[in-house]
C-alpha cells in the first residue's frame, strides 16, 4: 500500500512510501530482539556516551531536520529548530543523570541487605503522533535507551521521512544495529506488533480514540503501557493578573505550533473583573499573527498539519457558533491548503464543542466566570486532565489555585510546557503513566526488590 505525504502549506505531494510487508516487520522485530542482550549489558557510561553522540548528531543536522519537519507537517522554522535542540538536550540530560536515577536503592529492613534494583524490560513499541515528530519520539527514546531497552517506532503516517531521519541520526551516531527500528505500518499492523511476544511494552502519544485502541490491545496481552492523550487545558486569569504578561502567555500557549499541542491553553477562564480588558488585548495581539510559509521568518502562525484536520476543527467552530458562541476573531478557513487563522470565540458554554471537546488548532475559547471559586470549578469541569495554568499578581494565591486543578501539570504565571527535569503526563482521559525526569526512565523498567537474609 502506498501512502502519500502532502505539504500542508502547498497542498503538493511531498513524499510517497510503501507500507512494510509482514516479512519486513518481522525482520525489524527480530533485529531488536537480537540487539537487546548486548545493549542492556552495556555500562551506563557506555550508553551515556551514545546518548551524547546522538545529541551532537541532532545538533549537526538541525537545519536539514527542520526542513523535513516543516515540509511534512507545517511547523514554523524557528519552532522546528527549537524542537531539535530540545531533543538533543534530553539526550544530554539522561546521559548526565542516569547514574542517580538507576542506582540501587538501599532499603532498611531486617535483612542483611535489601535494596531496589532497576532492570530494562526489552523491546518497547512507540506509537507516536505528527505534531512534534522529533520531540515526542525522543521524549520516550532518550530514557528508554539509557535504561537499556531497545525500541521500535510506528510514527504517524504523514511524517514518514521524520521517522527515517531519526533512524539515520541514530545510525550516524553509532547506535548498534537493531537497538532502534522504524516500522512503516498501518493501525492494523500495529495491533499485530503489540501482540508479538518480542514486544514487552507500549507507549503512545495521541488521541483518546487511539489510546483506547492501543491500551486495549496492550491490556489483552498484559503488557505495560504509557498513554499520553489529549488535553483541554485551562488558562485561568484572575482579576489581579498582569495583563501584559498574561496576554503574551495566552498568545504563545494557544497559537504556538498552530494550536496543535496537547498542552496548549484551550479554555481561557477569565474572572469578570478583568475579562473585558483581557479579551480586548488578547484579540488585538492574536490579530497580528501572520499565517504563511513555515520557512518564511515573517510567518508567525503555521498552517495546520492536514486539510482534514482543519475541516474537522472548523466543524467544531461552526457547531459552537450555532449553539451561541460569539466570533471575536477569525473562525473562517484560509484560502491556503490547510491554513486556519488565529481565532477566538467568546461566550462559550457547556454543550458547545468549544467547551466540551478538545479544539486541536488555533482557536481559543473564552469562558467568563464570577470569581476564583467558579474558575476552579469550570477548570475542572472537563473529561481531560493534562495541564493548566493560573495567572495572578499573587504567587501564593496562584499556587493555592494550581493545587486545586485536576491535572498532571499546573503552572503559575507561565505557560504549561514539557521539561525534561519534570514528570510529564495526565489524569482522567488524558491518559496515565509518566514521561521525563526519573519517573519517565522508571516506567519501562522492572523495579526489582532484592532481599538478602
């Protein structure tokens, strides 16, 4: 079967590739199985050296990598370069910190000696999305490799060259054959890979629907999995917020990566005392964003990754308007292939897609509330629980509110972002398990208790 990649900025076919045959998939899994014993026995110093070499290779190739990312899913040049740098930094981070994260943990018991030991599991299958085609992969890959696991990647169908380039980077850095493999397969083939005994665990970043399917298949096989799913993050603006800082954060969080970010602010919950002033300035700032060629330094808003995704977003917008939401900005598809302008809806209420669903694109929902207590209630009135932010002139107040948000990450006076030093993941229908920091490296390890009487 032939799969086409279409450039979202031009609508032109960028690349064609064939899905793998069963024999090719078997070869990749066989190579991973064969590579695991030797790779898992390498010292942390050796694996750390390899991670540093991978980071250096990413930095060396950053311009070529960003161009492919931009062509396949439309990412702005500056955002793509920052993504590559973040991947390289993650490699360096785990190379530097794995000794502490993976050292035996002594536990005081009646035994002569008792401790906890961390051991790699084997081959981890990663099912990854297109919105951060390098970072989402390295967010799991750097800790997994450092821990001594091997990995195979089933990437999104519209970023196949990004997947291949990741493999090329690892090969050029000297990673042994089989330690990482790319699988160009469809969802049905991926279900078969999950069932394969050579795969011991699965990690997925994607939609709630994809999570249900992959986690269901993994559960049937009693295999460990980590699910990082969607989000509809609250951006809570209290009446004492610094408007300059808050509006700048609102624009960055909602419209970065064309709004196609699981931890983007999507629901702007604003206390009435400051609502008019915030909304006016937010609209003015968002209206300045320029949609265009992702490689043009003057472009400040990227196209969406695919035309079908843009059309799905616009349907959610139309349905919200029909239910009573007010258009303050945008909300009409651009003439370009997959462009959608910066858009803002006001008067968003329960029952509207803009309230109840994740809007995965450059559309902000304004939800006006009476006070702090109502802001917390509305922020938690969602099936998602990935991230949320609170904006206030009183940091202690912001922290108090942040602690009440039912999310995996709560930020005060800055936008929600992933940071390799902090665990990343959600609650509710945003998934389970954690990536990054020490929690992330421990997810795909056998946590073994050793007791010597």
